C-alpha cells in the first residue's frame, strides 16, 4: 500500500547552533539575535544545556529577509510582510516566497572578492566549488585575480546545490530543461499579452493616459505571473512525484 508524501512538510530537526546558522546564512550572530528580538525569526528549539538549535525554516526565513532588504524594504516593512504570512509555513514555502520576491527585481550581479563571496555563501569555497558555481552560471571569473562576477539571484541556490548528492551533469541538464521551458512559457505569455491586451490599446497610443495605464499594468503583471507559474509548477511537480512513488 502506498501513501502520498506531503512534500511541503519540513521534517528536518533543528540542529544548527546560532554560530552555524549565522555562517550558513552569511550574517552575523548579532544580526540573528537582533532579528529574533524584532520578531522576524521564530525562537530556537532549546536542547540540552539550554543550547538553542535552529533549522532549515530559520535559514529560509533569513534568506527571505535578505531578499526583502535587497528590494529596499525597511525592517518595519519586512516585519509587516512577515506578519501576513501563515505561522506554519515550511522552509520549502518560504523558499518559494523568496523566489517570487526575487523575481520583482531586475537582474543583479556584483563583482566580489573571494572572501566576500565566501561570506555571502556562508561557507568556505574551494577550487572545485568555484568551478561548479561557474558551470551553473552563478559566478564568472573576471580579469582581476581573486575577483568574481556573482549573480546574486542564483548564489544561494547554487551554494545549496553544491551539497546535493546528484551528479554535476544532471544538475546542468535540469537547468537546461528549466531554462528552455520557462523561456517558452515566457514567450507564449508575452505573445498572449501583446495580442489580447496590448493590441486593443495600440489604436489609442496617442492618448498618454492609456499608454501610462498599460505600462503600469505591465509592471504589476510580472510578480503575479511569476507567482502563478511557481504555484502551477509546484503542484505539477508534487503530482509527478506522487505518481513516481506509486510506481516505485
């Protein structure tokens, strides 16, 4: 008899100390304690010897906070944003929220030193790690020794993939599949918007108010479309996994 597995449930026990959490998140312990006092982070699980332990949900929440700050939100605004989220969100759900938030921003890349790259990654990076990140398009070496061009939107995901027990070729093949299909979906959605929404307005392009309205609509559509795509993909993937488990 086969039972469905809820892929949204986070079953990982909290095992990180505050120092380990800070290193993984690329922040300071002081920052974590500050966020905790502001209510941005849930309290740790208290273990033996009164030592607090943190889990993947804390790490995902820190990543979301970092992304919201990257969007220019103040701590007060971030606090209001987090208060609106369900209290029982898993680390997986928080990661989806971060992905949607990150899609609102234009592509961002920065030149960083090796030390700064490791700080942002929250871990040491050897030559093999750097080669894998470069192959995934997360970083690119620059002419300046020890300096890398970093895609900030992909960095956290790339670092997480370094520890995934999957062949590097498989990860690159999966990335190719995602890029091809998401580009096709973006093309079809853009065509639909152009033909069905923008088209009727073209005859009135001389009217500045209508042009401004369409530009505003275009800007607001991106996060909504991305969220719809993420949600649809998440549900489709869950169904595929359930079917695969039934056949196994």
